[in-house]
């Protein structure tokens, strides 16, 4: 399964599971399908980033990192003019914001970050850690979960982390993503 499908499945699966456990407000059900769409398209802006940078082995230098940080802006700019995708543009634009304000592209924090962007952030990070990348081997599920927990309240919204932790053991990506 490719990266965008894993992020889509993770975000959708933990949102559905979290509602079922009562950890997340039931109102999130209204956003589950929007969340699935955002998970699928969250990295569409990478189409405007150099393939060399996306596949580079080793650490990016400052200029290279700054270029890759443009992908949420490019993603928003691709989706915003298309009526069927306008509702996804801001979710995708903010999926690399950090709960503590140290993210990008705007450096906003806490509840100023759209809820669905905060969910995509956890799903995307979990997928990034549990997938082999050109610059490192994947982490096992347990180490990735510990990393998500360690960044609760700084990188990630603690409520979203709690919802994720309530259902992460039910997420399965071997064949068909489901909870």
C-alpha cells in the first residue's frame, strides 16, 4: 500500500475507532470521510517539489528542507481553485503545524490548527515512522507509538494522541486497512 493510502487509512481508522471508544467527540463522525479524502491528498503538493529532494538519501540541507516545507502551500494552491476540493485545502495546508506553534507553514498552535489537520499530522507521522524511507529504516509499531506519546503536547494535540492510542492496536495495514 502506498504512503497516501496508509495515511488515509490510519486517519480514518483511528477517527472511527476513537468515536467508538468515546475518546473523541461524536461530532468527528461528520468529518471522517473528509478526513479520508484529506489523508489521500495531504501530500499532493509534493508534485511541485524536486524528485531529487523527495528521494534523497541522507539529511537535507537547510535550503532543501525549506523547499520541501512548501508542499502544504503548493497543495492548498492546487486544491483551493477546484470547487470539489476547496473544503480540503486548509486541512492540507496546515497538516505540518505543531501543537506548540513550531510547525509550518504559519507556525500556528493549539486549537488554531484545524482539527482534521491535527489528526492528519498524527497519522502522517505514524506512517512516516513505520515506513522505510530513502534516508532511514522504519521503526516498529511500538517505537513509533512511544514517539507519538513523547511528542504529545508539543508536536501533537494531546486529545488527538489519546484518541490515536485508544485504537492504534486495532489498525492493520497488512492487506486491507481497517480497524
